[in-house]
């Protein structure tokens, strides 16, 4: 105990405290991400079970309409399907509860009405089978199957659209955090440089201590935001929170040492050392966040075909303070239109919506599951529509109403979105897509014209030398002498030509 160094012991205890905080934060972060992953996985499982249940219901409807199966067997199979749907409803209620327990709940659709409609159709089919009304029972079973497919598709579409929107919000928050961390690092470096040239007896030394406390308060705000974001973004590794804890610990020590340095000057270099460590951790943190942001951008570009642009930090990818790009939305809408046209052709060839991945359609072309593709298309259309609505709100901020055209365009996109959700890609849907593309081209041209600067230009005035009357009279006298010289040497001309020459020389005497 006599050989123990008090400062080393205090430093070791501080490191133990920081390690304990890191462990607690990492456990909370892992638990929250696990809960979020559980909700996502459960929603996917429910959608898959709905598709399978719809397939069973469709097959039972065909058997019922054929009338070859035993009536009791039909009733028994329908009752089993009714029980499966009842179990699915319980799982959906459980999913809703788990989602509500998340710190940031996911945007899941409200499906109570659709669930009740499905069960009503199933119950009606059971009653009709009891009455041996097989034709009507088959129709009710088909309706129930269609509603199950629509419900599964709605869940898939909402999950994908919500995930994309959440990712965009997380990227914006990450950009803002990155800017704040870089700014805080510069302020910490500036304070450290000022501290080096300031004596402990200088009145400014007290102000440096206050500035350090202010930087610590700013770091606390960044820590809270980063911790909340790390629970939603898997790209943020555990080392991010450890670096932030190191920043806080070093700033706390720097603040304490600055207070003690007034009584003992030897604490001043120790405080500067802690500031250096805090700045180093801030710089490491900025690099880690930048790498995470790039990974998220690559993932988003891969999940959004036809985007054509990369969301660089501070660049033209919809970062902080950036308006949505009309050219980008047009490219996304064009890619969506091509996929819809291909989907329409595939459906005309006889491929059923909801067909499992890897199955061959009658045309012989193997394609991914139609329901999954339609869910992707609906999610893309919803994302484009939301960007369009944001742009319309930006243009209408000044009350000019210049964004009303974009609002109507977003309404047309919403109609197409409903068609995709209902698996009704008709010629009217494609015609509406063509109209949307035409209007997008018009708005893109209008956007380019708005960006042009229409200010009037002015030419800089040039200095003109003031007129000199003496130079004018000298010029006139010079001309008169030249004319007089010509007159003193008259050529031997005939009278007619001599008069013409004199008349010519007379012109020089006119003012």
C-alpha cells in the first residue's frame, strides 16, 4: 500500500470505470439490435406463412368447385385453414407488441381490417360447405386466398419502404454527427494551442477552463445521438462507442486538471496531454463514422436500381440541406417503369403472382417470386413519391404554390403504388407511368431554368480623357496650313478644272 502511486491508482480506476460503461453500452446496443432483427424476421415469416396459407386456400377452392372430394374432408380442411389463420392473427398481435417495445418502432401497416375480412370469408365458406353450397364456398375461398396474398404483399412492401426511409434518415443523422465531431475536434485543437501559450496566472486561463467544460457539454450531446444511432445502424461497430467514451473521459480529466493547475502549474501540461488524447479520439471517431457512411451509401445504391448517383457526404446525394434531385427521381422512375413493363409481360405469359422463386413460368423463363418483385417495386414507388412530396413542400414554403404540380404528380404515383400493391398492373397503370415520365421531364426542365441566374449584368464604366480645346484649335490650324500650301502651288489647269480644285480646297475651311 505504501508503494502505490495515487495518480496511477486513480488513472486505473478511471479506466475500469470507462470499461464498465463500454460493456453496459455494448450490451444495451446488442439487445436493441437483436430486438429489431427479431421484429424484422418475424414480419418476414408472417408474410411467408400468409403466402403459403393463400396457396393452400386456393388449392382447396379448386377442389371445392370440382365437387369430386368428400364433403366432410372439405369441411375439415377448411377448419384447419381457419385455425391457421387464427394463429397467424395471434402472431401479428405479438409482432405489434414487440415492435412497440423498440426504442424506435418500425413502420408496420395496420392490418386488423384485412385480417377480419379474411376470417369472415373463411367462416362464410365453412358455413356454405355445411349447407353443401360448394360453388359459393369456392368463391369465398378464392376471395380469402386473394386477400391473404394482398396482406402478405402489403406487409413486405411496407417493411421494405420503411427500411429504406429509415436508412435515409439514419444517413442524414450520421452526416450531421460527422460534421459536429469534426467541428468539435477543431475547437478542441484550438483550445489546446491557446492553452500552451497561456500562463496559469493569466486571467484567460480561467476562461480556458470554462471553454473546456463547454466542449464537454457538446460532447455529451454527440454521445447521446451517437449511442441512439448505433442501436439502429449495424455498420457502427462497438469501437465507436468506446472512442466516444474515451473522448468524454479525457475531457473530464482535462477540465479537472485545468482547475488544479492554478494551484500547481505542473498540472497544465497534463491537461494539454488529455486534450490531445481527446482530439485524437475525435479524429478516430470521425474516420469510423465516415467508413460506416460509405458502407450505407453503397448498400442503398445497390438496393435502389437506376439511382445513378452516389450519396457522397456533403455531395449531391440528398445530404443535409440538399433538396431532392429531379434528375435522380426521373432516373429511378424510368427504371421502375421498365420493371413494370417486364412484369406485365411476364403476367400475360401466365406466371401467377406469388409463384415461388426458381419456378418456371409457361414461357420457360425462371424468375424470382412475383410477390417479392412486386413488393420491391411498390417500395421503390413509395420512396420516389415521398421524395416528390418533400420537393413540393420545399417549393411551397414561400406560399407561391409552385409545388402544386409536384403534389398532383405524387398523387398519380400513389395511384400506381396502389395498383402494384393490388397486383393490378394494367395498361392504365403503364399509361399513367408514361404520363408521369412526361411530366417529370417537364419539371426537370423547369428546375434547370430555375437554377439559371436571371440577374441583369452591368458594364463597368471606363474613364474618358476630358476634351482639350487647345488640341482642337491646333488641329484646325494644321489643316489650314496644308490647304494654303497646296494653293500656293497651283497647277497649270484649264479654268474649269481650276475652279473644281478650288471648290475642293474650300471644303477644308468649313467648320
